[in-house]
C-alpha cells in the first residue's frame, strides 16, 4: 500500500462555510460532494434554466483541494462548425500523494457572419473566431472533466433528482460529536451556514454555555467570514 502523506486538507468552512469533518478520507469525500457555493453559480446567458460554475471557480477549487494539478490536452478537432477539445485533468490526491485524472470534452461553435447563409461557410468566419473558440472549448472540457470529481465542481447543477450525501454528514458528525455530545451535527451546520457575523452572534448568544468546543467553532467561522469579506473588498 502507498505510504500516506500527511497533508492537511482544507475544511469546508475554509472553502466557503459548511460542516467540519474529522476522518481524512470522509473529509475529502465530503468536500468533493458538497454543494457548490450558491454565489458562485451562474445562469447561462443564452440557454434558459442552465446553471454553470465559471472556470475561474473550478480552477480555484482544484488549487485549494488538490494543490497540485495540471491539464493535458488530448485532442483538438473540427466537428461540423465547432471546435471540439478533449482534455485530461490530472490531480494529486492530498491523502495518498498519488496522481489521479478525469477526462472531459468541450465544444465551441465557430463564429460566422450573420449573412453567411450557412453555419459552415468558413469563408465568412469572423477574424477572431478561432482565437475565441479554442480556449473556450478547452475551458468547457476542463469543467466537464472536473465535474466527475464531485458535486462541488458542478456535477449536479442541472439534474432534477440528486442523491443525498446526508449519510456522509451523519458519519462525520457522529465521529466528531461523540466526544462532544453538547454540540449536535445540526448546530454545527447552523453555525457553518451563517453568512454574516450578525447571524453568528445570534447563535452564540443562544448557545454560549456549551463550552470551549462551541466557542472554538464560533471563532473559526467568524475568522472565515472575516477572510471572505476581506477578499471581496479587495477583489
């Protein structure tokens, strides 16, 4: 068996606020299958009811969760009037140190002049069509590959029926609260779901007699909220 590399994984609170985990493997699974932050989700400007996660958010998550990752372009080809790119996204498992990967495919139509009369009239192709279409198709391919790592990368954004990962939460909450029975999984989630310090203070005022563990939970999330606010103010 490969020797375990002791790498500190980020908590969900460090990413954008959610429950904490203690078991390393379950912690990674929990992170990968958490819902994407609602503020990061965008609606497609042209396709109705189609949600997506921007490429900059996907790359941020790759860096924060895996630290080391790279994109291998496997193929670029022309299919009908679209540039089609196939990529392989390699990531370094933070627990084992081994490399893993997922493949993805993306396509971008080539921009043709409105008076072309045909979608494949390439003599009417806009001058910047290839320059715009090539990186766009690669971005779509990267996102397609990353969705296969887990829900946090946008895997289930457009699915009507999703599988619940409550069992993972319950396992982790059970492990974490066994030595701290005064802090339930529900209370932890309530704290980590807070979006501002006023909400956090209200929970603190209501439960501040629960001891040091609860005080630390509140303090950690308060630090997270302050970091988020600082990043947004300096963005």
